[in-house]
C-alpha cells in the first residue's frame, strides 16, 4: 500500500502514526483533518512535503471524502471527537463526527473498494472492577458508558455491518490509553505535565483509584501498520502493552520525575460516570500477527514525554489557558 489517506492525522495519535509511516515505510500520506481545537498542523512540521500532504476538511463532507478516497490504496480512520469530558458537556459533535463521519468514509471505501482500517478504543467495552482478574478481549460485550464511548461503539458497529453487508475490506482495532508527544493538554498526562511546568498543582479526579492501561503512541502506530499488512478482513484486534496504572500513581510519578513532592496535587470533582478500570488482553494481535510493543517501560516513556513538553512549549502554550478555564468552570 503506497498511498494512504489518514483521517485525523493532525491530532495526537494520527500525527504520531504519520511520523511512524514516514520513518518506517515508503508510503505517501494524505492527511484529511478538520483542524478542530484538537488538531494542530504543527504536529506534522518537519515531515517531507513530497510524502505528506495536509488537506483541511471535514470527514462528513462526502464529496471531498470521495475525491480523496478514489486516489489512495487505503484509508486509516483516526478522526474523532476524542475527549470524554467534552462529550459530557456537548455530545452533538461526537455524534456528527464519530458516527456520521465514519458512515461517510465507509460509503466511499465501499464505492471505490478501498482497504479501510478503523481506529477505536477499549472504552467501547465499558469498565472493569479493580480486582477483576479478567481483561477486555475481542469477545467482550459492548457496554459503553459515555457519549464519547457510545459514539465510538456505534462507529465500530457500522464498520462491522459494512464488511458483512457490502464486503468492505475493513479491519478494526481497539486500543487502550495512549501517551507520548503531540497529545492535547486537555488529556490527563499532558495536563499534569504542563500544570507542573506552569506552577499549577496537578488535578486528580475523585479518589484517583481509577486504572488506565497505558501504551506509547508509537507502539499503537506499529500495531496499526501490522494490522494493515497482515490483518484478516472483518477482524477486530485489541491493542495494549500491559501498562495498567492507577491515576494517583501516574500523578505521583510525574511529580517526582519533575522534581516535586509526590503529594503536591489536588483532588477535584470527579468525572460523571467515570469508568473505573480498563485493561487489555492483546494476545490475539501478538500470537496471530506477531506484534510486540517496543516501549516496555512506562517510566522511561513518561520521562521522554515530560522532556518533549518541556522543550516544545510553543506547541502547547496557546491551548493551555482556554483548557484550564474550561476545567475551572466545571470545578476540575
Ligand atoms: P485527538 O482529539 O487528539 O485528534 C483528533 C483529530 O481528528 C484532530 O486532529 C481533529 O482536528 C480531527 N477531527 C475531528 N473531527 C473531525 C472531522 N469531522 N473531520 C476531520 N477531522 C476531524 O484524538 P486522538 O487522541 O489522537 O484519537 C485519535 C483516534 O484514536 C480516535 O478515533 C480515538 O477514538 C482513538 N483512540 C484514542 C485513544 C487515546 O488514548 N487518545 C485510545 C484509543 C483510541
Ligand atoms: O485532569 C484530569 N484528571 C484526572 O484525574 C484529567 C483530564 C483526567 N483524569 C483522569 C480521568 C481518567 O481516569 O485520568 C484518566 C485519563 O483521562 P483522559 O486523559 O481524559 O482519558 P480517558 O477518559 O481514559 O480516555 C482516553 O483513553 C481512551 C482518550 O481520551 C480516549 O480518546 C480513548 O478512547
């Protein structure tokens, strides 16, 4: 596959994927991105102009999506409204982009018979108890909690139906929480890192016992390339790197790695409907497709992420004040 259309390629995980593709393949990439508050063209700075092209546009624009899809071998669909907290305050953009946008792309993939890979989340499975020995697998029933995760679940089901009903050549991956460079400061890890840089105390929702299963964004990218190359059409693959950590431990690690006291954080209002724990069993991807994560060690991945935010303040500075004003208005 030499020509790829990457939707949401100016966002966090999409831009990491574009960097990964340029570094590890010969493919040419067209990025389709609306450049919402979460998109940033600067995340693609430094990439070769003869290999990466950015088209500003909306995935619900069927005419534009058709034109771009007709000219590539495969569509890798990252674009989404991605933040749970926003979905609790204004769900409509989540329905528009995550459901109607995915529908629009599927119709184009169907029309031009293009390979399609859909990027999704472990949140479609709901949450687990802290002491549950089970982890999510590809057969766990869908049970999403938030407007965000319910629209992602809906988009996954559209993909499955388009494979079965129309023979669209699609695969799906559901990944756990990503961390790494280019993540918007609204999200947990970059919010706390940039808070410490700005002299603001980190903010932990509720008790902080909630567990997330962290994976470096570059490992997510290598998994997606593996699925594009070797994945079986119609199959779903869970992506995870055995990175379970409770939120309080992550905040304490950030503080100590940044030279602060480990308890120098505040507890703030909890998220409504806050999922307790996510945990991924990625055995299928590892045994059937031979994928392995490269970033085994969360602490060193976190240290390099902290260093990235320290040296790239111009990338995030303009979003920081608006993000913190929004959180402050919600008591968070
Ligand atoms: P992000 O919010 O950082 O980026 C989303 C990108 O999509 C932005 O560049 C934005 O401008 C673009 N976009 C939004 N609406 C659009 C539209 N209508 N048309 C075109 N572009 C549009 O999100 P992210 O964290 O990089 O997540 C990317 C994908 O990965 C999403 O599908 C998300 O559900 C999934 N995912 C994220 C995580 C995570 O930890 N962040 C984990 C698993 C899965
Ligand atoms: O300031 C904060 N304090 C805090 O305690 C923020 C922003 C979050 N949290 C908690 C909430 C979660 O338990 O940290 C955890 C992680 O929060 P987010 O970064 O908002 O991620 P999450 O809600 O887990 O969802 C993420 O992973 C799955 C992505 O945003 C989704 O797009 C992806 O599908």
